[in-house]
């Protein structure tokens, strides 16, 4: 009985950590996310391709000195003055 409680507790702690990190929710399409876009065959760190999340919609990057340059059916493209570090890319 004690072993079962410890296993359930470990699984719950692992699930909470994964959800807090955000990658699981982003990979499931529930949260938005941005990645550097490829322009003319090269990865351009100042151009971001952002996907829409089911829970939070598209991210607003205007507070990161970025401006929207294009919208397609599945992505928004933003150009930023400086590259945005992926850990600072807003998810909502």
C-alpha cells in the first residue's frame, strides 16, 4: 500500500513539473509557441514564426520590440529588432 502511494505521488509530481514547464502543453497544441523562421534557406533569428494555441491564441510580441509582418492560415510571422532568446519567448 505504501509503495502504491509513493508511486502515485511520484507520477503526480512529475506531471505537475511537466505542465509547469509548458513544453507538454505547447507540444499538445494547447499553448502558443514561436520559433526562428527560415528566410531564403537560412534561419533568421530576428524573424519568428508563431503558432496559435488552443488555450491562449497567438502570442503578442509587441512588448518585445517586434512587429507583425505576415499572417498565414496557421502562423503569424514577426520581425524583432534583436533575436529573442527562446526561454523569453512568450507563450501567450
